[in-house]
């Protein structure tokens, strides 16, 4: 959801590497695709722009693509609230397929809702191949609550809360509200399974799509970062693919305790056994981390 608030900005001297000179070669580095969170955009100099810059400093020659959904930054931000997620994923799939510099494969890093969306890309569009997926505060089992809103969008959040309360699973709300598409109501599990246009589909809540299962397992690593003091995502355990136990809204269960895992409907148990799932936790509120933490914990997966 929220925009990334980077604490390291003050300290970072800007030493930009020239953007990759030889198209198709990437200078021996693995390209990185970023998908921003709710209320944010591809190119905000305080969030995705800063991450892109930082990556270019840490890995000279790397090609970083920060996804823009729409024609400009304003559309990109609005689409993060109002554009059908399945449509967004399919736009991104064709953009990636047409990018010559990604042919040999790429790593992906999604922030908040951008992380679920990139997982959908991995499950639906295996070419070009995604190597490692890093989910930074992604809500892989959705949310049941919107306790605090990102930055300056509190008005939009009021509108969203009203719409969700009026019926998150109505066709109208599902089609037009991004957050409804990963709204997961444990008290209305049947409605969720039947009517969630996006999350219930990629989480195999209806029929198991063997293609999703096969494609997800093509990842070399799936890294999930959870923020220990997260005040935006409810429940926080969704950032590690856990959720509330069905039928109540208090007790949570881990991924490993879930039916999704036990029946291995998505291949996550197999990936876990193969050492492909990485669970990281960090102190701090939603999407807040330092450059030191990033370099020590995430950078090694991107080299
Ligand atoms: C990529 O290019 C930069 C200069 O643009 C150079 O410093 C760096 O060593 C190169 N990296 C590799 C892996 O070739
Ligand atoms: C399974 O997913 C693939 C990839 O998105 C899709 O082409 C196919 O139609 C899906 N199959 C079913 C039965 O939904």
C-alpha cells in the first residue's frame, strides 16, 4: 500500500552510473523490475526513484525498470487505486515481453500491493523468466482492514473504506477498486472465494490452475519481508503469506499452518522444502527501512 519512506535519503551521495549502454547485454548484471505500492508511482524521487538510483549505485551497469501503469505519473498513481488489477498485470506482462533488455531474465521487487501484482506476473507470464521475487511488505493473503492510510491520501482512503463496507465483493466494487481485489474477509469466506476477482484467483481459492503452480516454482527465490511495527497492513502476517483463521477475525495462522500450504495448491510447500522461500523481518512501520538494512539483507539476492 503506502509510499516508501526512505530513511537513508539524507545520507546518500548521488553517484549515478550511466544507464546501461549496450542494449541486450546489461553489462553482466541481472535487470531489476520494480512495482510501486498504493498511493505511490513509478518515479517518485523519495521512493521508487530513490530505490532505482540506489540500485544503480550499488550495481553499476544494472538496468532498473520501475513500472508505470498508465501514460504519466498522475495516471500511474490513480491506477493504483482504481484500475482492474488483472488488467494491470496483463499490461505489465506485455510490456516485459517486449523489452529486449529483459530477454535473459530479471529479478523483481514489489512494494506492498505491487508485490502481489508481481507474483501474479510470475504465475501468469513465465516469459521472460523472473528469477528472484522480493516482496517488500506485500499482502499475499490480502487485508481485512485499512487501519492507517498512506501519507496524503486519507481522503481517498475514506472513500475506499466506504466502498469496501458497502460490499467489497459486489461486481461493481471489485471491478473498480484495487483494494477490494485483495480484500479478504475471513467471516465471509465463501463470498471471498467466489467473487474476489484477483486475489482468490492467484491464490488458487477456486479450482487449482496447474500453470500457476508450475510457473511460481520456476522462481529461484521468493523473499518476503515483514515489517514488525506495520500499522498499515492488517493482519501483518499476510506479508509472510499467513492470514486470519477462517470464520473469525482475531487468531492468525502462518503459511505453513494454512490449507493452501498443506494441500500445496500453489507449490509453496514444495518451494519451502527446496529452500526457495525466504522470510525476513525488520523493525519499523510499513515500508520503512534503512539503506544499511537493504544492503545487508536484500542486495545479496539482486547481484
Ligand atoms: C558495468 O559498467 C560499469 C561502468 O559503467 C563498471 O564500473 C562495472 O564494473 C561493470 N560491471 C560489470 C559486471 O561488468
Ligand atoms: C490458468 O492460468 C493460465 C495463465 O494465466 C491461463 O492461460 C489459463 O486460462 C488458466 N486456466 C484456467 C483453467 O483458468
